[in-house]
C-alpha cells in the first residue's frame, strides 16, 4: 500500500496567497518529495498567516486529516511550519509525524529536541528528589537502605504520563472520525459491519493501522460515548 501524505503550505500575506507567489514553489517541492518516496498526496491545505502565530485553522485541518488517514504531514520548508521549537514539540502530543521536503531529516532533529526536553525533565526530577531527601533528613528521618520505592514511583509517574498522552491521541482521532461516522450512518449504514465496510472503502485505517471490523467500530463508538 502506498504511503499517504497530507500537504501543508503557508504564505505570509493575502497577496502571496492570491498570486501564488511562493505557493507554487512549495507545492512543487512537496510533489517532488512525494514522488521520490512513492507516496500519494491525499489532501492539501494552504494557510495565509504569520509564522509567529500558533492558532492556524488550516494547519489544524491538516493535522486532523493526518490523524484520520494515519498520514504523514509534508511541508516544503521547515520554517513554513513554525519558527519556534515549542510549536514543533506540540506535534508530539498531536501524534503526527512530519517531514520537510527540503530537509527530510528534520523529523530526526525534532526527536533530538524532545531528547533535550526529556533530559531537562529528568534533571528537574533529580533536583526534586534530592530536595525531598534533604527535607526528610532535616526532619530526622534516617536515610539509607532500600529506596527503590522512590524510583518505582518516578517510573510509575512516567508510565502514567505516557499512557495519558496515548489516550489523548486516541480520543482526538476518535473525535476527528465522529463526523465521518455520522455521514456514513446518514447514508444508510446502520450496523457495525456496514460502517466498517464503508470506512474500509474510504481507505481510512483503523486505530491500529489495519482494516476496520465490527469490533473496532464498536470500540470507536464506546470511546466517542465517554
């Protein structure tokens, strides 16, 4: 199965948007990248907005399309997406993989950024742990011996945060699919099996990336009802 990609273009002014200035070059770059990896462009979104703002409607639509189709977000140039690392990191929580056509290794760079953030978080946890131990010692608590429970608590907290992120991504994709399910049911598909067949016909993958079944549709409905 060919890889599916979603294209996102950004121009800074309405004049650029109307004239196509810069837009044609971005589209050519994305199309060239898609052709080089044998991918199909499922949808294109164009934003006329300043790169310094994070509340971009078309980008939100592009991310939604990526979640629905489990697709890769492709941009022409890295600076077209954002000019700050904080916004790039938000893609992690959105559960979206992206690549810049002019710098295909850019996704590795963001992983490096995330590693720096994780390192800082680990440093903060270590500092808090040392502060807690110092406070306990000041209160007269005898330190030493097996403190494995503290490490276990830190690991448990990490697992909880990771599970929360995964659950949030799943909830977001389920929400994205709500209107698709409503449209399918409005067309006359009422049973779980019929809805699954319609989703498969549309080429929309299930949560695990495979084909839909009555069971996976049921699980989706349960998540939507929560």
